[in-house]
């Protein structure tokens, strides 16, 4: 399987070549040259597979340069009930992403947040950790991962990379700006290869430091700096698997269809759903949910893609969806414009210059329904009402991101063909967002077993000024 850049210049021969890299040389994103097709008979044959086996079947279609025995071993080590152990009472952790029906046959949650950090980012990041380790070992190389986090990504990366010999992680976070639970998750790690750096500033300043260091090519090369951000293709590929798993769990026969509703930020999660659909998975609808930061909802309603300025980005109660620009969206648009890289390059010349593009009067806009997409957004009041309603009707506590999804799902459920179940992706557990749960339900969420004492553990973090030079010196001393 070859990989191409969405902007046309950059062909890579294999998966491992792009695993450790970031953007293509032309600043585009990598995609496989074609999507593997999965027929109905094959899909039915996969019904009995455990998650790891399904992951191996699907990933092997995208990965030509890891021998199948090795890939199987990596998947089996990644997708275990021990790693994904935080299943809700009544759900079977052996299913890794258990389907939890709210209304049997009609409306369900796919639990993607049973991993170590209680957010769906573990689904891909745990695999990435094991793939990195494998590829670095083969090449005799090491890597120093540098990132900035406002919460979920940093902890998912640290829990995936902890204790790995050829990998160090330097993770910047804004001092005092994360929830107590999120802080405890990251700062209580004592592994020698994990370095938590709290900068006395905002998330954007932490992000700017990462950008500054990553654009210093000599420093980057000398200290073997790498990234695990959301544009990484391996993360998208890993996420394709749970769309198949969810489909198989909700249907008895591959003639049936399902719909998915996805709380979205950087368009990584739902991009994997789009790819699953292109591979032949019978998905009637992909429903994209945003919060008040509705840049994607606006596109699917109007055809105008207008990334916001950082200053226009609102801080909301579903913070992992507070984005102004959706970094994976370019992958979808590449398919929407019939994989014409010149067209994509033209559109992103506008975006990169800080402007917008408008497809409303082009044939592309008219095709969005054929791609299965519809969208909606929610407000803080909507999320509180949805959390309360789900608790009263179904006895479940959902987190504010999943509440974005459930609210928008309800808006679209009547438009689905008869008998098509709607599956909302549960992207985090309520325990991570205690304040909002308390506001909605009048009491805090239950904390999963084994994590009750997390906030009492000793914490290890180095606090420093938001200054790239200081951070560089810190990294240089430790690599
Ligand atoms: C990252 C995240 C999202 C957004 O996912 P994208 O892939 O960026 O669209 C939604 N919910 C939670 C809890 C997240 O951590």
C-alpha cells in the first residue's frame, strides 16, 4: 500500500515511513492511494472475531511493510481487557469497545473510553506506542516526542509511551489550567522516560513553543524530535476498526445499515468513519456534532469552511472539541473533490493565508448527502439538559462531549431510514469532567475502580516560563 499527499507532492512507499513522520513535504496529509474494499461476505466472516483479530484484519489492509505475524502480535498486546478495563457496570470489557444500548435496536453508545485515560484517544494511542516501539527497534533508532496538551491527548500519549526504551516524551501543559483529575493522570506518572512540563501560560503558548521548536530543523534533527498529533495517519487507521466493531455488534446481518454520531473537534474520529464507509461498511449516515465552536457544522450546513482565529475560539464545557481549525478535514475534502490534489492545494492556499473557502455553488456541495454527512451543534445548556435526561431515562452518566453527540443524534434520529440503529460514540467518561457532571446532576460522577486515589498520589512536574529557549535547554539536557 502506497501513501500519497493530499496536495500531490509526496509519495511514500510504506506505512512505516509515514508512521514516524508528520506532514508530507508539501504540507499536505498522507492518505492511502486507494481504500481497500470489504465485501459483504468478508464482513459477515468477521462477526465472530475478537477486537484484536478484527484490528489485525483491517490494519493489514493498510500496512504492507509489517509481517502479518508481527502485526497480529502487536494488536493482541494492544487490545486487551486489562488495558481497556474501565468498562461501565454491565458491559463486558472483553469487547474492548462494548455497545451499550440505551434503547435496544434503536439508540446506543459505543464505549470508546475504557482505556487507561478514560478518553477515546487511548484507542489509537495505545497502538501507536506499540507500533513506534516496533519500528524504532527494527531501525535501531530512538525518538523524543514533543507535544502540548490541554488535557486528553497528552495523557493518552504518556500512558501509551511510558516505560518504552527508545522513546522519551516531553509534554507541555498550561500550569493550573487542567482539571484536577487530568493533572493527576499526567503528573503522577513516575516513569523515567516521561517529562511533564507545566508552562506558566495558556495552552496556545505551550502550542507555540512546540511549533517554534519543531520548525528549528537543526535542533529537531540533533535531538530526534517527533510528534504524535492528530494528523498522524496511524491514529486514523486505528480508529477505523471500532466503526466495524460497532457495526458488527449492532447488526445480525451485513445487509443491514447503521448510523453513527460523532462528537468532533479536529475531524480525526469522524474521518475514520468516513474511511470505513468508503471501504464498504454499510453506514447510512455520519452525523457530525460540534459544540459552540461550530466551524465544521457550518461547513456541512452551508458549504463554507471558515477556520476561526484563536481569539474567536470559545472555552466550553466540552473542551476537547474547542478547536478553531480542524486539522484532519483536508483528508475528507480530498475525497470530496475526487482526489484532485491541485484542487485541494488551491483551497488550502486560502486557508493557510487565513481566509475561508466556499463550496456552496460547486457540484461538491451537492454531493455531501452522498457521502452520508449531516451535522449539528450544542450549547452548554443543551449538554446539561442531555446529561440530566440520559441519567433520568437510562440511568447512565455521560460526559459533556458524549452529550454533544447525543443531543445532535436526537436532532437527526427521525430522519433515518426505518430500522437503522443510531450509535453515538462515547468519547470520554464522566469521571474526567466532574464539575460539569456536578452542575448537571447535583453530584459528582462515580470514579472507576482503581482510580479513586489518583489525585492523592505524589505528582512530578517541572514548572517553567513559556519560553522556547528554556524548554530547548531542558530537552537538550535530557536527550
Ligand atoms: C479529542 C476528543 C474529541 C474530538 O475528536 P477529534 O478526533 O479531534 O474530532 C472529542 N471528545 C473527546 C473527549 C476528545 O478527547
